[in-house]
C-alpha cells in the first residue's frame, strides 16, 4: 500500500497535467525530435502562444 | 433487439437492475405524498443512464455503426502534435465533457420547473438516452470516419449544397440567439445587486492576471495559473461582500438592467477583439475547472443532505399554458425549453471537427460520445433538484417577472399565493437578507433561483453562517461560464460571419486583418445585442421571448445533425436501422415546428409574436399605454415581428434539410446517382496501446 501510493499519486498528477494541457510542450518536443530533428523547436512561450490562438479559433464551448 | 446477456448471472443482474430502475422511476412518477426525496431522482437517473449505456449504446455501436477497433483514426493518420493527437480516452472524455457542458443544462431545466418536476425530468432522462446521446455519438462517428470534418462540411458532402448552407445559417443563428439569452440571464443576476456586480467585474482582472501569468511568467503552466486564478476568484466573492456592505461603494455597483446590458455588450466586444491569451483563454481555463469542481461538489452535497423535493409533480401551468416564466403549455414547450440536458444541437459542432481529432481508437466513440452526454444530462437533473428543493412559492416569487405578478411585493405574493403556492413578503425579505441581496423578487432567468437552491444545499452540507457567500459563489460560478460561452461564441460567430462576408467583400472576410476583425465583431455583437436589449425592455421579462427562440434554434441544429446522420446511415445500406436517428428527428421536428407555429401565430398575445405585436400596436394607437411604455413600444412591436420571421425561418431551414435528405435517400434506394459516401479509406491502426 505504502509503496503503491506514490506511484498512484504520480499517475493521478500526470493525468491531471494531461487533462489541463500542462504536458503539451513536452509531448510536442518529443514528437518534434522524432519527426524533424533537423529544425530548431519552438520555445515554450512561442508554442503556447500558437496553441492558444489555434484552440480558441473554432467551436470549443457549447451552451 | 438487445444484445443477449451471456450468462444466467448477467440475466438475473439485468432483471434486478431493471426492477430497481423501474421502482426508482415509479417513486419519482407516482409519488402522491407531500414531498419526495431527491435521492430518488438521482437513483432513477443513474440507473437510466447505466442501462441505456450498457445495452442501447452497445447495440448501436455493434449493429448500426459497426465500430472497428482495427481502423486507424484521423488522430493517428494525421497526427501533427497539435489538433490531431491520439489521446488517452479519459483525457479525451474530460475535454469533450468540458466542451459540451455549458450553462444550458442548468438554466433550461430550472425554467421548465414551472410545469412541475415530472415533465422536465422525464424529458431529460428519455430525451438524453434516445436522442442527445445518440446524436452526439453518431455525429462523432460520422466525423471520425471523415477525417474529423465539421458538421457543415459533412452536410455539404453528404446531402449537397442546400444542406451545407442550412447548417451554416443554422449555426450562426443559434449563436446569435444563444448569446443574447445568456446575456439576459447575466443581466437579471446582476441588476441592482452590488455584490454580484462587483464580483463579476472582479473576475475580469483576475482572468487577465492569469493570462499574463501563463503567457509571460510561467508559459503554459495551466494548472498553476488556474489554481492561482481560482483563489483570486474566491477573493472576488469576498470583495463583492465588502462592496455590498459599504455605504460609499455600494451605489457605484448598483446598476439597472440597461446598464448591465451595456456592460455585457462592451465586454463581449472587448473579449472578441483582444488577443485570446489575455482574457478569453484564461477565463475559459478558470470556468472549466470551476465547472467540473462545482458539478461534483453539488452531486456530493445532494447525496449527503438528501433534500426533499417540494415542487408538485405537475402544476396547473402544464395544462393552461399561463405559466409566469414563459407562456405556453407542456406540449410542445417543455421540449424546447429543455434543450441542453436532453438533446442539444450545439453538441454536434464539438462532436464533429473537434473531438474526433483526439480519438486514439474508434471504439472510444461509445464512451466519449454517448457517455459525456449522459453525464451532462445528469447535470440537468441536479439543476432540477436545486430548483425543486425550495418552496414552490419562493421559486415562483424569484422567477416571475413583475409584468406578470405585479411590481409591488405585496401584489406579487398575493398573486402567487392565489395560484396555490403560498409565500409571504416576510419570507422573501428574510431570504433576500440571508443571501445578501436587496430583493429576490422578479429575478427571472434561472440564475438567481438556481443560486438560492445551490446555496441552500451547500450551506446545509458544510454548515456555518455563510449562506450569502455561497449564494454569490454560485452566481459567480454561473456568470463565469456564461461569460465564457458569450466571449468564445462571439469570437466563433465573428469567424462565421467573416466566412459569409467573404462572398460580399474580400477585405472584410480577411480573418488576419485587424480592422476587419473589429468591424465584423461589431456587427456580430450588434446582432445579439439587439435581441438582448429587446429582452431587457420586454414587459414580460424577456425570457418569455428569447428562451423559446433559443430552444427552437438549438433543436433546429439538432434536427440538421440528425438529418445528416440519418442520410449517412441510409447510404451505408442500413435503412432498417435508420430509425435510431430518424425517430428522435421526427420527435424534434414535430415539437420544434409546433412550438414555432405557436410562438408565431398563436392568437394569445403573450404567446404569439404577431398577436403580441398587434396588441401592443392597438394599445399604442388607443393611447392606453403610460408614457414610458409608449416610448418603448414601436421598437418592441418591430422586434416581435423580427422574432416571428426568425421562428418561421428556423422551421423553413429545418424542413428544407429534411426534404433534401428524403429526396437524396429515395434516389439512393432507387439506385440513382447521389453524392457518394465520403468516408475515408480503411487503413490499419498501428496504435496497439489504444486497442487495449
């Protein structure tokens, strides 16, 4: 139990980060390194600026 | 038709389960005593969703849609690390639910309780499992099989240009009416309430601080920024209390309804033209976290306090159609008053285009499409409970506009008591004082009465002497995510408008040009602002006009979505299963058309727009209106005629699409050429983790 708890908490934390979008930049870097490592990646600030512009340009909320 | 259970145990379990569900339903439906416990509602609802999910959704997925877990999804095929990303199914569920759950399922059910708890509850439960959940799931399936395309594109591809145009016009009209009516709800919650007004104003700098934090200080730290923001929001509720208690500040925040309306319009315009990271995005984060938190907190609090539902099962207004909040009888009006929570056409815009780009595997469509809507329907049931645990007299006193029950408190309570729902002036004054408000009379719109219900439930759960804090917390919560829908909607509406304007003037259609952004935002805000001001000036409180119009437009969009889905099912060669979407479509089209005809042509001036306009014109001509009413009359007369034209337009658009689909289906069945099924080709998935 005591050994399993930190692992579970960690999983929960990862899940929350994932739902909130906190890990988006890490996922982007990982994918970027895999697909076109020859290009320099965006900085965190540039990446989030782009992401916010994209996310709120379509229907993202209902009534 | 149901999938047979595999073993005897499953069979016994099913029978037991169904008996339990039937008895919970029975307890809700047949209760003859004074009151009934809210836990019966929860039990009936949960069992209803579980059974429908386990059997009906499984059957649709296996027989009608034939989900294929070996087929690669658009997220896998087009993975770009941005909008196309194969996502863990619970994360995708969270995103989808947060996107579809707005203020609608809280407000519509609250208003519909004027008929008593039974009609609304049955429609929410049955409408969701046979209509709303099916719509969301089938549209999500169609879009997933079509590279994540939007409803409008699918309508164009599958039905032809007529369907495409109808979907475009339908989505833009619903956006205008939706924002106007939500704006009206905010106005009614803020007017002459310094506490609420100060709290709402405080949320704007809070959102900006969070925006700056996520942009400049800790880029992309959404969780940190949101936790900071929520603490600041709680500070706003406290700050509102300080303002309301201060002699010198109170008056500065005591606004009448036109001032509140101007605030809403200026806010909507600013949010649409400011960069998204400054106001729109951070507000959206905050409202999403708050929404999820409060919904679960409310469910927990209802389970703990197990409140008694005091509203009767049926009121006289179900039959006589003279309800104080909106006019018209149960059939058809309960079905347009409660759109979100039973079936909401707006969901089809998220279920196509947005969520399909996140799905890692097709089989998740069942849980995410059907399951999310079942959860939203459950939110609507909680709104029903919150509205029904207060004394019916109090519910009517809060929600009845002054134009119906009288301006003076004594007159209002006398009218409401004469309907058989006793309430006194002292009771209402005491309640207002407890909630930290000057008055709770005539706060039509659903938000204040929902806040009173929620505050009472939270107060009983947590104890203490903070009823006024809970009330304004609930108001802040409602307003926060109404404003989120309002500003996100204005922005999307602006894009849609520019898409149309492109055909008229190229420069105006350029979404990257700032002057074009400002001009088109101004046009769009003026469009919904017109209806908002009409609602504010309406002597019967505005909800009577705008909410049915909103319900009709939302059901119109649902009708278009179900029509597209039915056409696709038929073209898939599954005519014998087409009833899965055709049945809810037939029901909606009937109710929506019936309601639109009544709202337009009824000879009762309180129901029919045209009769209302004619009566006001006659009164004006006869000189029986007091001077202030006479001055406002010409605009209101013209407004009601516009409303009539809109209602007729909605119905015309809906039936055009339906007949277009029927024409297309008949050609298909006769073996004549039709637009081909636009499904993308099969390719095998490589994502083994998602098949699990």
